[in-house]
C-alpha cells in the first residue's frame, strides 16, 4: 500500500497515468463511431483542400517519370490492348442483344420502375487528395463529401477494380478505407460478399490477410470449387453494395476451416498505392414506402 | 539555445501536408505499407532538443491528434498519445545531455521505434490488428525508423539555421 502512495507522490508518473486513462477513454469513445463532430469535419476539409493542391501535381510529375521508365513496354501493351478491344467489340454486340432481351422480359413480367433501375449505378469521379502514414488505418481522402451526395459504406473503385469503402464523410471530403483494411473477423464494417464470374451463384466473403498481404475469399461452398485464374466480382447480395465490380483473380485455393468450405487466395485487380482518380458508386435509392 | 516556436508550428503544418500529399508519391510502389515516415514526429524531436520538454509535449500532442483526426478510420488518439509522451521523454533527455548530432540521431531512431511500437500496442489492445509484434517490427517499424533517421539528418541543417535562435552567451557554439 505504501508503495502505491510513493508512486502517487511522483507527479510525473501520476500525470502519465491520468493521461493514459484519458487517452484510453478518448479512443474508446471514438472507436466504431460513424458521426463526426463539426471541428473534425472542419479540420479534415481544410487539410483535405490544401492537400489536394499538392497531391495532384506531385502525382502527375511522379507518374510522368514512372511512365518514362515503362516506355519500352508500351509496344507490347499496345498489342495486347488491340486484341482486347477486338474482343470487346464482339462482346458489345452480344451485350446489346442480351440487354434488349432483358428489358423486354422485365417489361413482360411487370417489373416496377425501382426494380428496373436497381442496377443503374451512378459513378461519381473523385480526385484523391491524400493518403495517410498510419499503418493501421489504410485510408485515402477523396475530394467529394456529403455536399456531393456521398454516404458512408459506398463502394469505391478504380478503373481496375474495387479499392475500398467510404468510411467517414465530411462536408467536402471523405475518407475511404482501403479494402486491405477490411477484416470481418474483428467487426469493423460490413463484409463484402463476392462471387466467381464463371459461377454466378457462388458465394464467398472477402477479407484481407495482413500476414501475407493478399485478399482471401472465404466460406465458399463445396460445390463451387475455386478455379485458379477465375475472376472474382462483388455479388451485391443484400443490395446495399453494388454488384459486378471486379475484385481480383484467384491465385490459389485451399480447403478452409473444418474442411466444409473452400478458401481462395485472391490477387487484387486494383493497386492500392499511388491512386489519383477513383469512382464512387452510387446505388439507386431504395425508397421505402 | 531556444527555438522560434511560431515558425516551428508553421513548419509542422507544412510537414503534415507534405506527409499526406507528397511523401506517398516518393515511396516506391511495393513499399507503400512499409515506409510510413512521420515527419511531425521528427520535428517534435527537434523541438524537444531546442525548446524543452513542455513545448515538445504540447507540440507532439497537438500534431499527433491532428494526424489522428486526418487518418480517422477506427480510433482517434494513438499518435496523439505516443507523440505527446515521446515529446516529453525526448525533452527530459535533452535536459540531461546536450543535443549533439549523434545524440539527436539516436533519439530519432530509438524514439521512432518506440512510437510505432506504442501505436502497434494500442491497435493490438483494441483488437484492430492481429499481427505478431515481431512481424510488424520487421515489416514496418524498423524500415520506417531508418527512413525517419535519414529525413531527420536532411532536415538538421535547415532547422538549426532557420528555426534555432543562437543563444545570447558567446560561449555557446553558434551554427554557421
């Protein structure tokens, strides 16, 4: 007991204890909170705006030098792109026919206006204005906020594929949590459900393996054995999350926990660093009566 | 020796912006989750050396919380706590021993390791990361601390020339 009193007499240690308690309280209070107070919004908007002034020009210069280094690959890339475009033109014809037929069938089955528009996503283009140096909060800041209609939990993609979810929305900027920070096991945010492109009925949940720095798709049913090289897209189950966004390709697969499900290792399609432009996907509003 | 605190705060704000907007572009693509230098932390060590422990404590606390707020995804506070504590500790150290460049380098290195370890333990405490400490140390903490040391040495001469007021007594060493 006297030892504790002697500790109390040490002013520095006492203040350190108080500080520790205050900070644990602050962290606990801010943990898993979704609403922001106005000072936070103001500070974030102010810094976000100023960062944007620097982030974009610096990014342009950095990309220019990186492109100079890749100049020799351009020829090969061009060849590849030409082949892809030829294939796309073929697919376009098929797609138009299918879409027309789909519309006709929807008409015949008396789909409501809302059901018809369910898959008409709006894409808002956003400039990235900064990323953070905190290793456990892999976030980027984009220059769209609640004034532009951004809401939490919206999906964010690049041209290549899914990169993350909007986590905190300010007035003019928002924070996007990268997909590499999603971890359904520790209850931070909603899980992303995924499916294989070749098996549209398959189901799995995307999580990130911090140890190996790859994405994992877990809880795949036994009948949908993952095939290496297959493309993984979001399934949009639950309808809050848009469907059909590319996540990545299957790199390998193994039998998951308890031997009843499969777990696939996924090579992400999008890069998570050096981002300049992203698209925020706005799912049409579901107006509840 | 004392410090032009107003200018140091201004430099701190510039460094916050540089840390979020410019540094990510300078890190090579494969290293973006390994090299995450905290520029305001380096400035906090400078303040601790030339202005004493109380300004350094407030400096670290303020800029740490600012950085936390800008990165806010899960928690606010880990860097605020870590940098406040380290500002104070570095200030205490500078009162026992005068700041030479070698002591300064050691301070940046050791306190850099300490800061990221504190932040790791806080995130681990809240179950936001389940990585092993050894892995984190090898993967991110050690490379970051070494890069911070390099940046600190680059900043050393400009900071001493423009931010540190030469002491009034002629016996002290006068920079440049």
